[in-house]
C-alpha cells in the first residue's frame, strides 16, 4: 500500500488552510493596530502628564506675581484684584528673585520661556500636538489666593502635523485641565 495523499485529502487541506489563513491574518493585523493605538495613547498620556506636572509645580512653587506680557513690571500685573483675566495662550510670572518665566504656544507645542533662556524650550515631544491651549488667572476676592487655570488638548501626530485620519483607530487625543493655587501670591 502506497503512502500518499489522495486528491480529496489535498483539496480538504488546501480549503482548510484557505479559510484559516485570512482569519489568522485578520487577527494579527487587528492586534497590531491595537498595539499601535495603545502606544500612541501612552505617548500622549506621558506627554500630557509631563506638561501638566511641570507647569503646575513650577507655577505653584515659584510664581509671585502674574503678568500679561514681558518685560514683567507693575504696568502689566493681572489678577491683583478680584476677577478673572481674559483667556490667553501665554502668561508670565515673576519669581522671588524678580526673574520672569512663562509658558507659551509655539506652533503645535507648548514652550517654556524665561529671562534665563536664550530661546523658548519645547516641553512636548515632536510627535505630540498640543491644541486649544489656554491659561488665565482668577481671584475670588482680594484676600483669597490667586488661581491659574490651565488647559489644552493633546493628540498624536498621524502625519503632516495634524491629528486627523481616515481611519478612526489611528486618532488618539486627550484633554487636560487643572487649576493651580499659587502659594506665594
């Protein structure tokens, strides 16, 4: 008796492989897309957490006065009295050494600027896009502490500097917002 495959057995094997391979590839590609989505979400989470943390800590611990522009002086002090400043994309602060620092939107990223820096330093990685950035201060009364409200949307750059795509699974974005109570104001 010969040990060989019959035509029927060969057709059955080819049919089974033909049916299972597309399913297997679909599962593999779905897992790969999910891994890309998870990676992008972790990148924007890391970038947003870093940005909110660094700005919050520096403003809360070092800001003495809040200013609308540079050079920071008595003519552009805001939030000295009760009320709210207009929403802006940059505010400047004076620290206890009378040195100014601030945060401003630079293209699709947020940059840190200060009197000690020759040029602003980007605080976000290159593949992260920050949009709808706002920062303003408010004070309920003359005797209450001043608060700085900071917020922004952050997303992963899907190419050409935008966060849109024809495939919804490629779009990842988050919104951040915090209120910072100043310690030294």
